[in-house]
């Protein structure tokens, strides 16, 4: 029986880093839902459409083909036959991803893809509305939190390490803007599921965060094993 772990939380809270580590530890497939929206945003950006051009974005959806492939045990997002890389991680790409994610037709476009993956495999899926909308029946739901400053610093260091030019102030502004935007959107707002377990990793390093999340998952696996027996 497939086992699903939903990890939600704001930008820069460490969801993707945690999800990748947990997927490797438990042998699950990692599904980066944020990258799926960023891929759509990248296509729209490259098409020279505004991120707020709802009609243009909806009209472009039939032109977009997104796949998830495994490469050496790692999940990769492919857009129209080509893998996407760090170009979907820039501040501008964050704006496009957030704006396209507010469009119901875009969310529906990706919903079946995400659910089909989880129905066939044990997955770790991270995003903004995994536990509330995408996988409401996930056996484990974790909501990540961390301070604005801590999240901005993490994202800034990540971008700089990849050679992307930006400033800490620009990243902090982007983090705060996206939080507000995601929380208050009318379609699938970024809020914790009622049964989610909160995990604040402001004072934790990557290894400690994995340990804390693993304790939550191990408890659920043990309970599920007992129920099956």
C-alpha cells in the first residue's frame, strides 16, 4: 500500500531540503510540486507573457507538457521534453510561480498528475496545499515553519551558491510578499491542514530537521503496521 507524506509550509522553510532527505532515507519518490508550478511559470515567462495575464496563461496550458523522471534516483522535472534547472529558482520565477498557482485552471492542470504519482508510489510531496488539497488522505502531514529572516537567509545563500545574483533584502522582500500572496489567495490558500503536525526548524540544522520529521513518520508507520496486523 503506498504511503504518502505531505510537507507544507511557506517559502524558504526548508521543505524541499527535508523532503529530498526523507525520500532518500525511506526510499520514497520525492515530488517537488513547487517546481511544477515554477515550470509553468518559466514557460509563461519565456513566452513574454505577464504573470498576471490570466487569459493568456490559460490559453497556453495546452502547449505545456510536464513530466517527472527519475535520474540516478533523483526526481527531475521536464518541460516540453527538456529538464529544467536553476532558472526556475530566481526571484522573478518565484513571482511567476506564485501568480500562476492562483489560477484554478492551472491547479486543475497539475492536480491529476500529482495524485496519479501518489496513487502508484510511496511519496514525499512538498508544496503549499499538499495536505489540504492534493493529498488530503496522506498518512503524515507536516507543516514547516521558520522565521522570515531565517528563511530569507537560507534562500539567499542557496541562490548565491548557484551563481544567481541577488541581495538579502531582495530575497527577504520576496519571502514576505509571497507569504502574504499565498496565504490570502482564494484558491487553495497556503494554510496548515487541521491534522498537520507543526515543525518549527528555525533553530535546527538540516540533520536535526530530518530527525524531527523522521520521528513523526516512524510513529505513523508503526501505527499503520499495528493496524494492518
